[in-house]
C-alpha cells in the first residue's frame, strides 16, 4: 500500500512537471511566432520603401495620373505622440499640397494639432476649427489648403451636447410632440453646434496601429481607411498609391 | 443522418467520420489536424486574447460570381464560413462575437435577393432552435441587434424565439446585427436617453427625483448605455473580409480603440488562418491600444 502511495505521488509529480514544461514550450512557441512576425514586418517595410521610391520617381506610371476629383475631402488621423513633432506634420502637408489636395481634415485624439494651428495656418493658408470663425492667413495661392482640426472632444462628447440640445428642444415641454430621432435630427443638432464639414472620403491613418482612434463616428460611415504606418516613416509614393487605389474603389453603399 | 451545420461540433463530426468510414488513415489525419489546431491555439493563448471580435461578412456575391454559383449559393457558402469562424473564435477563448448579417442599407437591394436572405436567416434560425440542447451545452447566448421591426415577420418571430431560448446562457455571446446601421443606432440612443431622462423628471407628479440634477443632462455614458450594442463591451478587433477598408456604417461608435483588420479573403473563404492572423495582429497592437484606452 505504501508502494502504491509513493508511485501515485511520483506520477502526479511527473504530470505536474510535464505540464509545467508543456506550458514553457507553448510560451517559447508564442515568442518564436511573434519574432517571425516582427521580422516579416521589417521585410515589408523595406519592400514598401522600395515601392515608394519607384512610384515617386515615376517608374510606376499608373500611380501618377491621379483623378483627384474623387478625393473631395481627405482626412488624416495622426497618433497624438507623433503629432507633437510639428515638422513631420508640416512635411506631410507639403506633400499633400504638392499632390494637389485642397481640403484636409486633421485629427489627433488629444488635440495636439489644434494647439499648433497657427503654425499650419501661416504656411498653408486658412484654417477652421469647429465652433470658431474662419480665420485666414497670408494667401500663397500655390500652397493654399483648407484645414479642419478635430480631436476627441468633437466626437462622442459633441454628440452628447447634441443630445442635450434635442432634449431641450423636444422634452422640456411635457405636452410637445416627441418624434423618434433620426439621422436628420442628429445632423441638424450637430450643425447648430458647428459641425458643418462633410464626411472625409479617404482617411489616412498615421500611427503604429490601424485604428481610427475616436474620429467622430457619424462622419465615418463610408470613408475608406488606409493605414500608412508611423508618421516618422511616411513615404510620398505610398500616399500616391493610397489615393490611386481609392479612386479605383467601387462602393455599393449596401445595395 | 441529416447534419445541421449550425450546431455540429468537433466531437460529433468525428463520430460521423467513424461511422461512415473505417479508413484508419482518415481518422489519423483528422486527429492530427485537431491536435495541431489545439497546439496552435494553446501557443497563441499565451498572449492576450481579444474579448470581443466583430465581423463584416463581405464578399458572398463576389464569391458566387467567381465560382459561377447562383447568388444564393454565395450566401449559403458564407453561412458555412460563419460556422467555422465562430467555432475557432470560441475555441480560442473569445467571449463575444458580433456579425453584420444585414444592414438597413441592404433593404435597397433587389427584392428577390432581400427575400432570399430573409428566407435563409429564417431557415437557419429555425434549424438552430431545433438543436437547443447542444447550443445550451456550449452556453452560447444569441442576441439579434438592430431595428427588428424592419425584418420580415417570420424572421422576427424566429429571432425573438432564439433570443428567449438562449437568454440564460452566459458563457459566450453571438450578436447578430440585422436591420442595423450606426446612423440609426446613434440617434436612437439619443431618443432612448431623452425618454429615460424625461421619465425621471416626470416622476412623482412633476416633482423632481432627488438624484436628478437639471444641469447634468445627457452624458456619453448615458448614450453608451442606450446603444443597441450596450449589451457587450466594445470590440477589440473589427474584421472586414474581401480587403475593403471601410466600415459601411457598422459599429462606428464602438470602434474608438478597436483594431481594424481587412484580410483579402472573400467571406466564404474566411477560416482558421484569418482568425489566427487577426489575433496575432491584436497581440502586437495590444500594449499601444491599452495605453490609448487608459488615456481616454
């Protein structure tokens, strides 16, 4: 009986050991998989750099004749930490201006770009911030672009403000008619609060991850969202490629 | 023996294989396949696993065109892909899965196609209701999200029955968005919040409820609570098949900190590798997105 007790105990210990080493094995496997992925990402970055070089220098003809009419409103989402590097943002805007983009919506979550609006205005012309009057800077006809600066407070919080507007309009008077709210009610309330700009057709996301980071939800319904990578690794040729791809997209809008 | 693809599990598939064929090779390969998948999932589970994945099931009609099927055939193939994807998600440990089955915009499609999709939904939901014991064994709670009044009557009835039948399950959730768009969801949440607020004001013959403060008004948390999707946490990954990069009015409010993933595969071609790759991408973005969530 003592023998069976000992053997049972040692079997259990063996099982526990093998489970532990099994877990170690899976843990190592996970790290190996992620290491391989990181290597693949580096290879992809190198290939993208080559591709961008080829496009920028005219070796790939198809990306050069852009039908910019389709991009009526371009949105740029920038990671807030990267947005603090104003010179990088200015370089990006210079590229967009050179391509011929006229209307840009600049979004970063914390409003860093909003704080630097004077810098952009000086360089590129007029700028507009929701709820503020149109302010114009010196007109340089070649480089002039229209800007809109947006941050997280222009998203869900603005919708909450619109909700309060609607509440005041329809619910303060107990006897008034209370319609079921539709998109029209919301859009009108938002217009009263200064949100008059259209939805961006194309959204370029500059950051480590493909995520719109809280861009105003009701403006994203049919926007194409392209992840461009971190701002510090931006490439001119890839912007051309993204715009070119966008002009080729066919949307059914659900039907 | 008729096989209902909705609830067929790995175990019952294996049983059928045994009954049908005595081929040892086949059995060996199936076991190997299943073990390999368990190993893969075990390795991935070492890192963070998303709690909620949402899918836009795009590409059924393109698939039908590619393989010269009828349009209905594309939707049917899409349904089979959905079952596989669900199985992999629940096996890996994802708790909430949301799928965009039918948009309010889709009512603009040709009437015969709309009818076909409605009929298919009704057929699948009713089939599902016949196999409730197995569904409840896996603890799947099914919720239909959207303006259900817009659905054709038999579909709506079947959907409500399915929701009632699985209401007690809490292990995993399947949220099926039908007759849904964010453009409808957001104003509706405002309407519901206003109704709730005015209900508080009207409490007790016009006298104001002690806790209610006129100045506070409606806040973002009130809107979150009244969204259709308020029943689940925000998605961690939003997957749109067919390589399209837009959200098409789906979960716009809920994707503030959500990883967007667009595999090139058409929806009926989606399977294990897209789910695995999506989760690996999520694991690579995890630290960054957690940081962003904390900053909000």
